[in-house]
């Protein structure tokens, strides 16, 4: 990639060792790129990141405004380091492992059909978020606002209704039984 500062409506395909620091991207697409271990601190505005490896990618100081992650591998990403100014992100068909979303405002964020493991959502506002058809393993929800969140057809979640706000949230059976297990209720 050239040492350009701003990119508009570019498509980047199958690239590695990209210089993301100090770069701004508007309406760009990254497809099948290895963006692992890179530092990004610019602006991603209305961009699609598809089928990319973002393991240990740093978004410290980055502005993610309307960024869609599709079929990506996100491992060890600390999203709490990105700017919360105008933050709008979504995830579809992604592998999200060992990521940190603690204390973030993620209202109406979509995590559809994702596999999420060893990831923290402590103190988050995930009201009206969508986790439909996702598999969650060792995911921490504590002091999290899950009001009107959608967990339809999701599996593996362990959400304690005593330590999280779940009013109006949607769950499917048989997985919804796990809500009772957190309170010590035994079903036969």
C-alpha cells in the first residue's frame, strides 16, 4: 500500500503488512487481508472488513464509525482502546476470541452468527444488541445492560439475571434454562 494518508472507496484484497497507522479510510473494503499484529489509529468510516485476520490488531485511538466485520478472525483485540466518538461496529459470521469490550457503549450492535469465546462485556451497554444464532463460550456478562437484546437461537451463554439487566431480552429454549441455573434453580 502506498504511503497515502486518506483512502476513499478503495478495495484492498489479499494484502499483508499494511501501514495502517496514521491512515484514514472512508467507504473502503478490506477483503482476505492479514491485518494481524498491526496498529491502526486513524479513521475507518463506513468500511467493510471481510474474511480478514485481525489477531492482536491494535485499534488504540482509532475511530470506528460504521465498520462491518464479516467472516473475520478477531483474536486478542482490545476494543476499549478505540475512540468512543461515533463508535458504530457490527460483526457477522466472525470468530471473536479473547477480546475486550468492557465498559463500552455498544447499543444496537450486531454480533450475528458469530462464535464468541473468552471475551468480556463487563459494564457494557448492549441494549437492543443482536447475538442471534451465535455460540458463546466463557463469555463474561456482568453489570451489563442487555435490555431488549436478542439471543434467539444462541447457544452457550451464561447470563446471571441478578447481575445484569435483561428486561425485554429475547431468548430461545432450551438455552434459556441457563438463566435459572445462575440463580441456583434446578429443573427436572
